[in-house]
């Protein structure tokens, strides 16, 4: 095996200050490979109906962001419009609501807020339309409530001042009027998206909004709240039940209990990758199934390779998106009992084939073993996605039609996409942080091919976002040395002149010099 001073002369270009004879050391053993993460698939935008896919492509192009961000938000937006109003009847008594939880991990500087504004603002416009349409109904209800309360108060006063012989009769009439006034309800102002996502607020909003609410944010503060920012302990029950549709009963001091039979919470988040790591450390998040409820996406950032003169979002595409989304939202707004979407026999066959793949990989030796909790909800997630794609394909009357095989096939394609990203997310959560850092350092060494390098030189060449302080390199360098990719040279003898000690110098394996 060649030693460093036997390498091709062209590999020493730029390192003329180094004498090869000075770094000749013992022969190198074959380095132990560091397992690199496989490339993740890109969001399959072709699975979306044309009006929705065109919007996703247009937003991604104008903002120069990964198409995954707009794609995942598109699903969450449709879920916000239809959540709590539609369920997918898969087979027998197996029914899935169409609300979903999505989380896209992207570093700062990726224009997440711009994407949220373009994708979510039309939903807020639909919310304004609902408020305007419900105005007369709320005004009438408020008037009737005031009249009923006034009548009850007058009846009570009359009973209080009545003669003994009439008091019992008048009291009974006053009680009856008071009960009637109490039973009158005033519809809440419609709200689709929550501004405040504390569990208590979500519970109240679910009761006010007939069992549905959505949390959409370009930040990850929702996870901080779930972790116990305000309470000091994790509080995730509302979000566990809000995803599954399990009955929620919220007891409040000085207020009657709030009771929601079939809650439907939708979550659409864009977070920093580090938030995923902290999510795994929330007490009970894994064991109680919170982590398994999210559909994850970890797209590659385009920062550094963005087109500075992108094509702007077509106005007609944006107008169609706004119109279709508003139509779907308004059509389902007044539904009290959820519409049931059935499957055609062909769609059921596609779903069953997908289930068989899932089941075969859930075993102890299967590829889904590391994500068994998440994968156990994979089929249900695909059924929910199929419902969303169906409604987006037929926004005017989808609740009157069964889900077709092509739609179910598109949903399974998205299921495969989210599975690949979930495998990576959970692998990262359980991995040694030094491993990814070492891969980062090794990639730099492979591209620059130095025969030797100091720790300080390496720190200056790497991104501060990955290594904020020079000491952050230590675990990565130790792992690379343990795997035989580098070895530290003995420090030179001190001259006795004082000053800062020289930075540790590392010799690199000949394979780094060859770039392989």
C-alpha cells in the first residue's frame, strides 16, 4: 500500500510548504467506512391534481425552495379545509379522518415564511369569507339570546314579587324561561387556523369550531409548547387525541367542561433540523406515539445554488388555487356529520397490496423494525392522503364519489416518500451526533484532498452552522481517527518562547488523497 510520500505529485499542489519526508509514517490500514445516509426522494408533485401541483411548482420556483416544503403544506392546507368533515371508509369499520400532521425540516435562510404566506394566505381568505357569511346568523342568535335572557329576568322578578298564591306558578314559568335562555347558543366566529397553539387553547377552539382546528407555522414553537414551556411538564394529550379523533373532555376551573366527540387537529410545520433531535427528547413523545403521528420531510436546501432570477408565480395559477381552496372550504364548512368516502374495488386492491408490503416489513428483521411505531400508522396515513387527494381532485362534489385506484396509487407513492424520510429522521434521532459531523469533515477532506491539515485550518474551511466552535470538531476528529481516516501527528517540540501552542496537525489516509 502506498505511503503519503509515494502519492502522485499533482496531489501535493498547494502544499509546497510541506516536506513529504516529514510525514512518512507507519503503513496505513484500510479505513473503516462511515455509513453515509442514502439520498432521500424528492416530493412527488405529480401525485397532486393539476391545480394543486401547479401551485406547488410555482411557489417552489419563485421562492427557490425545495418543492417538498410547498408540497407538504399543500396536503396540510387541504386537510385544514376538510378536517373534521370527511372520513375515509377503508374497509369494514376501519375509518380514517383526513386531518394530518406534517413537519418539514429546513435550515434557516430557506424562505419558509414566504412559502407559508403563498400557500396558507388563501386559506385565511376563505376564513374571512366564512366570517362574513356567518355574520347574519350570529347576529340573529345574539339578538334571540338577549331577548330570552331579558324575558327570563323579567319573569324571575315578577315571581319574586308575586303573591304567595301565584308565586309557585310564576316561579315555574321563570325557571322554564331561564333554562330556554341558557340552552340558546351563539355560533363562534369561524376560525380555521390557530394563532395560539397551547393545549388549553386548542381544546377551547375545538369546542368552538365544531371539532376542528389547524396549527400552521413556519417555526417549531409548537414542540416547545408540547414539551412543557408553560407547564413545566409535557402536555401532548390534546395532540394525540386530536390526530386519532378520540373523544376529548377538557375540564376548566370556573367553566363547564368542554366535550369534543371527534376532534380533528391538523398540523403543518416547517422547523429547523435540530428541532427534530430535541423532539425525540420530550418525555413520552416516543412512547405515547406523538413522534409516530407526523409525516416528516427532510429536503436538501437550495441555499448556495438558487436561481436569482426565477420565474414568478403565474397569477392565473394562484387565482385558481385560491378559488378551488375556497370552494372546498366553504362547501364543507357547515357539515356536522362527516362525509364518508368509500373505495372502488380497484382502489381497495391497491390499498391491500400496500398493506401487505407494510406488514411484511414490520417484523423484527424487517426494514421497518427501526420505525415500527411510525410504520404501524403508515397504512392509515396513506388512507388519509388518498382522501385529501380525492377531495382536491373533486373539490366540488368529491363526497359523492368513491376514491379511485389512480388516486390510491398516488397516495401510496406519497406513502413511500414519507416512509423514506421517516427512516432517516428516526435514524438521526438515535444516531451518535459525532457520526454525521465526521461524515461532514470527511466529505470536505475528500474534496480538498490535503495530505495533512491542522485542526485550525479545518475549522476555518467548514461551515460555522455545523461547527460553531473549534472544540465542536473534537468528536468528529476522534471518530475519523478511530476509523483510520486520519491520524494525529506528534506535536513539535516547544521552543520556550511562549505564545499559543500550535494547532494539532493530522495526516490523512492515502484514499483521501485519491478522493476515494
